[in-house]
C-alpha cells in the first residue's frame, strides 16, 4: 500500500489557493463566471475564487468537467483521505486527466477547471488532493465511482505461438546466425504437482540428498539438477545452457523455491550444508498435504530470510548501498496475496490485468524507495532513474511475476500459463543497452494465472479443502514371502522413496521387505503406517499375515527405546554422599541413582541440581 505521509499545512481551499502565484490565480479566475472584478491584491483573487467555488455554483462547475475529469473528482472525494492517486487512476481508466493546457511555449501553461478542485501539494509534483472543505461540499452530489473490475477468462485464448528470432555467434564463420523460433503457451495445473513435489522434497531431505548454502539457504546446482528429475512434470523449464555465454540463464524455478519454502516453514534445517528433516517435517509427511502447504505459505508471507527480488539477477547493485532502500518483502507479499484473494476460483486472469487491477484497486507497493545504485548491465548507461519507482513495470511487475511463478504456483495456489521468457517483454529499454537483453527475468513469460480450490483454502477463502481423489498410480501384489510386485504402472518418485525406507529393490518390478532397514528408518522418524496405507490402497487383497506381522513388529521394535533428553552422569566421592543427595526432598527429585555412587541428572536440570546440593554443603566442579 502507498504509505506516503503528506506534510502538515492548511488543507482548506484557501490554504491551497494561498500557495498559488498571482499569475496562476488570475488564470483560474478566468475559468469561472464571477461578477466583473478588478482585484489588485493576491488576497482579492483568493477571496473571489473561494467564494465562487464554495458557493451555490459548485455543482454547475462540476458538471462542466469532462467525463474523465469528473471521474478524477469522484475517485478523490470518495477515497479515504481525499487524495488523487494518479497511478491507480491511470490503471483503472487508461489515461490521466489534464490539470494544465499548453500555451505557445512551455512557460505559457494555463490551469484547467479541474485544477481548481484537485490541487497539487506544494513541493510534491505527483501528489494531488481535494481541499478538506471543498471535499465536504462535493460529497453531497458527486456520485461514487464504479468499482474497479478484474477481467477474467473462462478459458485460455486460442492463439498462435509467438515467434521470436534468436541469434548466436558462429565462431567458425565468425558471423551471427539468426534463427526464428516458436514460443508456445504452456499450461501447468499445480494442485497434484504440489502434493507430490512436497512429499518428494521431504523424502529427499530425509535421505540427506539435498545440499544448500548455510549462508544464503539457496540450493546447490547439483541439488537443483537432482530435483529436476524427481519433480512431477520436472521443473518449468529445461535446465539448459543459453546459446550465448553472455545471455542470462533461465535455470531452476521449482528446484530453487521448494528448498527455501521448507526451510522457512521449519520443516527442514541446514547443518554442514545438508538439509535434514525437523520434527515438523516428519509430521508433514503424514499430515494432510493441503494443511502443510497452507502452513508453508503462511510462513513464507512473513519470512525475513529471503527477498524474492534478488532472483531478478539482471538488475545489478542489489547487494550494495541500494539494499538500504528496499521495502520489507512481507509488505509486498501481503499486497499481492490480497489481490489473489480477489480472483475467482477456476477463472484465468492475465498477469498484465492482475498487475493493472492491483494499482487500480489501491494495492500498489514499491520494491524500493530509491533506485540509486541499481542498474541493468552497465552502471552508467543502464542506471535506473527515479522514474522507475512510479513506472511500476520494471521493478514491481518483475517482483509480482516472481512471487506468482516461483512460490504461489509450486505450492498449488495458482495454475499457470507461460511461455519462454526470451523476447516475451520489451519493457526493459534502458538507453543503448536494451538490444543486449533477451529477457530481464526468467519470469517474463508468465501470461496467465488461475486460482485453484487448493489456493482458495491456502489463502483462507475456504474453510476446508477436499482433494480430487486420484487413482493409485500402480497396482501391487503383496506376497506372503514379504515380496511386493508391481503389476501395472510405475511408482511415483515419492512412492519410490517411501518404499526404499522399508524394502530393497530386487528388480524393476519386485521389492523385498527388509527388517534392518525398516528399523533404522523408523528410528529416524519414518512412519511405517504411511507405507502400510499405500500397500492397502494399491493391492485389492488383504495384506498377508506375514506382512502385517512384519509391520507390527518393526513398528514396535523401531520405537522400543525413546530418547527423553541428554543427561549428566555424576559420580559422588562416597556411597554415603550419594545416599544423602538421593534422599534429600529437593535434590532427590532432580536425579536418579546409578550404581553405588552414581547419580543421573538431566542437562536442563543441572543448575537447579547444583543449587540443591550446594544447600546440602556439597559442590560439583565444572570439569
């Protein structure tokens, strides 16, 4: 939201008129039909204009305005603060009203009738407002503006693939080679992918196969490559190198965001560059996935660990002095989530329309308060000027696309329709360097989004979520000799990981239960009940008694001993001292006997235990 604070001054019509120059007031006076006057002082001009504007002729003056000007007045007087939001107005109506008319030269401008009703805040060229007393009068007859409308589509438009001409340098011929390529629109439905990718990510973490940076929390290249093959429908783009070494790399999207998402939600933690599941992460493997995804999104909305804008790598200087001007990412996410909540479930929304609606409905945000230090490619020719902040498209639009594409879509909140980013947008012109950029962000090709039923639940628009029942991907035969045979279909990636916790793969289609492996997996936190549920779902016959016995036995033995905490083993100098401490009403409750002279004390009770034995006249050296 816009958090601009207006300066304190006389907000009445007289106050604003007093800020005008005499020549400006003379031109204003000519716009209104007042009795023939020959004022000589500034105060006379102010009095004449004020009396006429606040008099009985106000409604007649308003009716003289053009329709666009009337809309500007309506939007201002019916806003919460009487301010004229130029960015929101332009997004809603497609144009801005004129407050001045040009004369013979740039110094010969004249005010329009609208400028008598909406005034510029002195010293703030882009800030406009209706004086407080004038606003009160206008509210009596100016109708409320029509609500801002979000245009939606039942189906994606049928259109031919976009054509884009790429070029690469041929070192053999020392010539540039041009190739015309088709960029089709790709649709990805996200709900089922989100469920499977969540489980796959957690199971890979459980097997210590995923590495991240301890400093940035970002995944390693080997990790994103591994995830690419295991994700449902892989990632959104192939992990290929660009044609020219100077071109930006599209790289991973899901493979990057999932590991940040699970860390933010505290489902996984990093140690020695490796991710491991937390207790919440293990619970997440058995909890309803929709609830887990909702918790992840809610955690992401408020996290301070990562700013998505850093993923717009073509905008340089983000780690320098420019960082101090960046706004909190949580505020930006809140604004975007609010507009997502306005989207109807099951209807497509163009991302350009989503962006327009954000501004028109007053949900605009800023990535930075000052673009100083930010640039594209070259700090001199590609420096981002102050116009970028209000221009919206270069910074805010890119952030919006990133959040939708890289975080909302993988979590199943929105379905997406996108194309290759190369040449998808041409709004990054920056003096002489624009020809060298094939895309500003890997998200430039995101064209449409569609809020899913799962997304409505995650955003809090629905009280519950009923997942579409998906038929098992395979049919199994569970044999009494503890072998499991895959009859039809193939196990999904996360199902393979689940099987590998409790069985060995004998062949492509046959698995054999392994008690030793199952015990170690249960010891680490794996739930054999989830494995049993999968077997029952995929085999129409009851499980053999030998297999049920295997499951019951390993479950019991795998959790036969429970770790209740870390303890100190204290050795007393004599049995008599151990007896005194163990029998004491205070110290005895903090320890357990171990042999003749030994006492066991929980680590978190050490200080209290020391105080208790000190009171008995005994000490316990630190070493």
